[in-house]
C-alpha cells in the first residue's frame, strides 16, 4: 500500500504532465489555421496578387482585417496601410529608336533584335552620347578592383560585359557589387548618364545572317513595361537616362571600328581575364517616349506593442511579401500564378504568429511590427520604401525577420538560416529552434545568394541585422530532392497553387520557431548587432 506522500507525489507528477500537455502546441490545428490564410490569399479569385491589381487590393484588405481582428495597433499614423506610389513605365504604343552614328552615317540598332531598352531609364525624347567600354564595369573597393577609375564617363554611356571579373571575393561581395543599384551608383559617380550591358561575345564572331539583316529587318518583342517607385531617389536610379541590353547581334555592330577586336574581348572574358577599357567608335543616338502611369499600392503594418517603458519604442520588424506575379503565360491551361508558397505562406505565417502572441498574452519588452510588403516581385520595392520611409523612427528598428517561400514540403527537422553567421541573430535563432527540437544550418546553396534576394536586403542595406529562412535538408536526402524539384517545377509557375502537397504540421512547427525567435529578440536587453567579420557590417556605419 502506498503512503499518503506517495499519492501526493504521484498527483503532482500527473499535474505537471497534464499541464505540460496542455501547453504543448497543437500543430495539427495550428497548421490548418495557417493553411486557411494561404487558401484565401492563393485563391484564383485574387488572380495572383500582382501589385496594382484588384487581386492585390483584396489581399491588402484581408491582411488589414486580420490585423484589426487580432487587436494589433495600426503600424503607422495613417492606419494599417502605408500607401506607396508606383509608376508603371512603358513605351506605350511607340517603339524606341536606336542607332549608331559614325562619320556622319547612321546604322540602326533594331529594338528587339540588336538591343532592348528598359523603361526604367529617364529618357523621354532624344539624346546622343558617346560610348565607353568599361570591361566588367565594376568598382569593388574590398578587392582593390576599380574598372571605372581614371575613365572619362562624363555624359557618356558605360558599356560592360555582364560577367564577373577575375578576382577572389566572397559570394556576398560578388552579389552586392552585381546589383543594379550598386553598379549604377558606381557608374553615376564616374559621370555616366546611362548603361549598356552586353553578353560575353560568342566564340564565333562572324556576323550571323540575322544580324546582317538587322538594319533592315523587323524588330522582336516590344520592351516590357517595368514598375518603379515613383520617388526615384528611394529607387536609387535617378540620373540614369538610358538602360540598354545589347544582344550578340548588336555587339557585332557596336564594336565595328573598335580599337580592340571583339574576338579578343570574348576570349579574355571566357578565360576570366581582365578586360581593357576604351572608347567605342561613334555615338549612340536614342529616341524614346516613356509612358508613365502612376498607381498606389500599400504595405500593411500592424504593431504588437511592447511593455517595457524604456524599450517599447524599439521595434523588431517581421516582413513577408504580399504580392506575386499575377496572370501570365498559360501552362497546361492554367494562367493564374497563385503564389501559394511564394509568398502567401509567409504572410499566413505572419498572421498566425501575431494571433498566437495575442492568444498566449505574451509580454515582450520591445514592440513587434508585422509588415506585409508590396512589389517584392518587382525588385523588393515595397520593403525598400518601408526601410527608407519607415512608419516608426528609423533608429528604433532593431532587426528584420523575413519570411519568403520557406517551403514546408516535408517534416521540419532543420531550418536553413540565411545570414546565420552575419549577426548576433544567429545565436538567437539557434536558441529559439532548440526549444522545439529543431536544428539550424547555414544556406545549403550559397551560390544562389538568397540572403540579398528578398525583402530582408532592403533592411540590410540600411544597416539593420536580418535573417531569412527555408526548410533545411541534408545533402543527398529525399528532402533535398523534394525541395530542388519544387524549385524546378513550381517556382514562378501556375502550379505553385493550392493543389500542391504541403506539410501543415511542419509549417505550424516552423511558425512556433519564428515566434520564439521574435520574442527572444524583443526581450533581449541588447539590440541585435552585426558580427565583426560580416561583410554587411559596413552598412551600419554609413
């Protein structure tokens, strides 16, 4: 017969077990709740949520209604929405005209065949400018490499080979230097008014038949419209009169009379050798009329207010992009690009994490701001605008946690963290994941440089530590095959829809990890900081 103390001990143990069970996450129900948000946002009725369309507006209304229902405070003084003015820039019904002028004679560059013009340029009328070949066209101080030094680009168009120079730098440096913003910033400092990118010249440089007829033949497809932030200083393309891409056929024309033969340029570039720099013979004459249609689309922000009087004004930002690519080319009869994983999944996770924080009555010292951003698919535009014109004082933003296409396609055993080794957030996410028995790994595909390819990069460029995530995998595992097959078969395809297989419980577990991360950052006495050896640390000192 057991003693009274034994029964008491057994009762206490049972109470602990029952309490622990009651507090254990119900991943099944949480996964279904997450999926319900995905189902709305990726429904055909929203037609792929292309920014500036009624479908995108429906998505904005949905997220705003969810934030209100949860009791989140409006993320700005004007409410939950941060309106962003965009421009839809195109050449309308007109076709730009391009020509090379040499010795008083004009040779056409046929748009769509020899070259294409990007409507992001500010040309609206005519210009004529000299052309300077600047090799790979990069200025990389980290590597002591600057092809623009000593080159006279004042009032001229910089022509460059779209490849990377023969220098050893990290993948992060390579990707950063190759961004359109950084490349243009360097060329603008050197005095350029435009850019023209060209492919590595083909090994066979004899003029093909199509190029031989180029001056008389028909052009190809009309230049595609582009979306830009109306505030050109935020977009960082101010002063760029011309943005042109030259084809192999056009390169043959461009290098006619060049002081260095095209065959030599091609050979050096294919061998990864340094390239010469020189003025090209003649000038480029360009005529274009840009049609600009302005529209407005909103970021949506809700605030989970902190409790510490000294820290509640500081904000941990969580971002996910609300837009996708809309309606496009039909594949197997389906033309709606629903974007279920890219990135209805991230927005749904954000809503559910906010709900769980509210439901658990979690107390955080700092505030957490949930921001569904616009126009990521157009070049990180919504997050760029938010980071440049935040709805809270910029200096109060301590970090960004971004969810973009985290791909819950199999059970969650390990999370891949982009930016793991860059800041103190790496240790924080390790601790948060450990509480749920999840391992953490670095990016499995560093050559893809995803750390600077989604909305976290808008914050990184302003010096704010950030992380991004994917479901991880071990090399050679079935999980790796599943993920790589998804990218091959569904990424930016109509098949990224509601019929695809998704592990709902794994998604719910992932959400719990991210919630644990957010609360740890919000409660840490110290702000997140860049590691001393991080490439991105330089942005914090700008």
